[in-house]
C-alpha cells in the first residue's frame, strides 16, 4: 500500500516537473527576448545618434523603452537602462543628438548587463 502511494506521488511530481519547467522556462525566454530587443534598438539609437539623426535615435530609443518595460525583470541595470533611454528620448526630441547618443550608449551598457 505504501509503495503505491510513493509511486503515485512520484508520478505526480514528474508530471508537475514536466509541465512546470517549460512554462517557467518560457517566461524566462520571453524576458530575455524583450531585453535582447531593447539592447538591439538601443544600439540602433546609438548608431543613428552618431550620424546626427536625432529623430531616428528617438524612434529606436522609444522602441527599446517599450521592450525594456515588457521584459518584466527586476534588475537595477534594467532600471538604469530605462532612465538612460528616457533621457536619450528627451534630448533627442530637443535635437541634441550628441547628448542623446551618450544616454543611448549608457542604456546599451546597462541593458547588456541584465540577467
């Protein structure tokens, strides 16, 4: 009788692990995807900022900000990256491509460190 209970508990645990692991792993992958997208858009913002294209920098910084917000990760680097993106957008809208580029570079640095 005890053996059946142990076997049943083992089966339940195995099924829970097989179902639960991919679910939580999928959430982690979604967060990684958003952080990766945020980094890529921030890099694009830097490249366009270096060319003096403040308007395109703003577009990419805004996209990076959307992805950073969707990542759903608690991280001081993510928080700092978001601050830099907001500053890049503000300065880019004011036409200050050089300052906006510096903030976009700061965002790339911090977002790249998000684990």
